[in-house]
C-alpha cells in the first residue's frame, strides 16, 4: 500500500512536478534562441562563414532574409572584403554584359556564370543624372575593378538633344545593387574609360574636342585631374595593359588618313603618341588577357591577331575566326593569365542575342606562335532582341 501523504507534503510534491514540467520548456527556448543566432546550426561560425563565401552573388540579397544572423554577416564590411578576396581566387570570373533592346532602346545588364552556364539579369540601372530623355546606348563607357567585384558606367548622351552626360553609376556584385557616385567633372560621350590599379580613368570623347583627362578614386568617391591629352580623341576602342591605357580613334579603309592614337602612362602621368604599327593595325575590338593585347578584326571574318610590342606588329593567331554563330555587333573582353585563373587566357566575344564565343588562347610549346580554340555558348531566347554595347569580367 503506498505511503500516505500529509496535505503539506502533497503541496510540495505538486510544486516539484510543476517545476519539473517547466524546466525542459525553458531549456528548449534557450536552445532555439542559440540556434537562431548560429549562422548554420551545428557548425562553428567561422566554418559557416566560409560556406557563405561560396554563395553565388545573385542570391546574396535573398539570403539576407534567411535570418538576422545571416543579414548581419552578409552585410558586414569584413565579410564583403573576404567575399571579394575569395572570389578573386576562383578560376573563372563572371561575364557581365551591357546591352540594349534594338526596338525599344531599353538598357539592360546581365551576368553569365560560366560554371553553371546560366544568365542572371541584374537590377535595373538607375537613370543617370540628366538622362531623363532617350539615351544613346553606345555613348556610355564602362570600366571594372574585377578583384573588388565592382563595375562602373560613365558618361552617356541624350539622343534627343545630343547632350553628353556626367554619369557615374557603380555596381557592387557583393550586394547585387547599384548606386550613384560622384559625377564626372567633364560631361562625356563616346570616350574611353579604364581601370589602372584601383582608379578609373576617363579620357577623350565627343567630337574629339575634349583633351582633359580625369581619374576617380572609389574609396574617397572623388575625381581628380590627370595629365591632359595632346589632342582630343573620339573613342573607337581602348584597352588597359599594365599601367598604360591605349586609346585609338580607329581606322579608315584603305587608310586615306592615318588613324590617331594616344598612350597614357600612369607611372609618369604623361601621354605619348601611339606607335605606328600599333595604331595602323588596330582594326577591331580589343581584348586584354594575361597582359597580351588582342584584336578581333572588324574586316573580313573576324580573325584574331596579337600585338607584339618588340616588333610593333600585329601577328595572326592560329585556330580560326570567331564562330559564324556569333553575329555582330560584338562586345569583346579578355581575362586570365594570372595565378587566379591558372594561366588561362580567355577572349569573350558577345554577339547579337547574347551568343558568346569563348576563345581559349594557348602558346605552342617552344615557339612564339599562339592558337585560339573556340566554343559557343548560346544566349537565352528571351535575349534575342538584345545587342551588346560593352562586356566586362568580375570575380563575384
């Protein structure tokens, strides 16, 4: 027979039972709060952060809504720096393309992931200051800081008034977002822009009457003057190799007049005339890959040639022309040659409808001969009416 409990003992026993019932529930709430603060339950935060570094850039804004812990981590300056450093160590960059609809002239940016063979449409680019009318897409210039995952859209022109703009718009892949930056001191259209180090340079433009040159510091968000050009040049093409920016006004077949060209040396903050062989043979859109300068010839079937600084000559690259499936107009960019891309030199040729010719350049062992092998990546049907203006590569 069970022992009999006195009333006082019964009260004490019930209190014990109630307390025992509440203890597990309080522990469960505490554990839930602890788990909520963890980036990935069951993993140390440093390991979880390393996992988040590999999150593809288009999904990062969505990932911020997962939890407050994810939002804090993905938005922190230290994580954004680590993200840029980790992205720069990957072997393949993202290809970013600035294009427009040939019917509506609507501007659009998209990025191509070469690993997944997928396109991502970027958020709409903010309307540039003073660009509240119809815009001329080819009048803009674009530049990138690939290791920082940033690209910049500069200048432009209203097509109704022919007015050049002072636009500077910055895109950061880490946040997949645009912002307006300090406008250019000089309104420009059809000009050259390029990154030397961590600075963005703007030169030439308009009808060739602009000789002023300026550079932009992204950290300080300010512009400063650089050495002016000897004479203004309207951009046909431009390229940055090392500490030099090359700007050519183009060519006129059969060279009734000698083309103009200038070379800016950032180390000396000075301009020089472009060498004769370089400027007369620069007959197309350029790509820089591994400190090598290539041109996709505008005449003929789009053969590739490389510039030899030692002889001041352009040499044909073996392996064939840009595939016929990639239709003009072209936007061309090069990438590779450094440790991050394991010595790979790649030329991207973006054609109408966002079809991309991917050319891998290699050197023949024991010789100076170069050869390019092409692969075509077809653009999505939704991009059929798009024409490219500019192409850039970013580590994102």
